[in-house]
């Protein structure tokens, strides 16, 4: 299940900082507590744009690799919940290498619309 972990970010570029900290993953303490991440270490943020409370997040192809089914859904949830914690964002759109896709990963999970918290 998803759980919150506390990270400190500065007021400038806070979404990018939060996503970068998500990519870094759990601290040693969190790891000992059994907190893990579905985010691959080689995930890179290519670009972030915010329009009308929607964050358009452009990642490299690593977002699709190394996960199927429940793990891929957890990966998406982690990104969605990290981005939408800020008042200025209520949904996200995912791009992969600058292109919008309808599905993600070999399981074909739909990412064609606006992605929001459940």
C-alpha cells in the first residue's frame, strides 16, 4: 500500500525536487522499516510543464521497464500522489521521451487521459 514519507524541498521547483527524491527511493531507515519503491533508479525526468492544474511529466523509457501488473500500478500511484500533493496540481499527464502514449508497459495500462488520485 502507499504510505507517505517526509522529504524537504525548497519553494522553487518543488515538484521536480519531490519527483527526484521519489526516484532516489527510501532512506536506510525507511528500508529497515519495510518501505520500498516501485520507481526504477534509472528513471529520468526529461521535462515538467504545469498547465491548468495539470502537470505534464515527461520521463525516459525507464518508466515502462522492469515492472508489470501491480508493481506498474504502484509506480504510477507513487508518481501521481507525489505530484498531486501540491495545491497547484490535481492531475498529471505522462509523456515518454516527449511522446504521449495510450498505454504503459507490456500489460497495456491506460495512461491516455488525465491521471488522478483514486
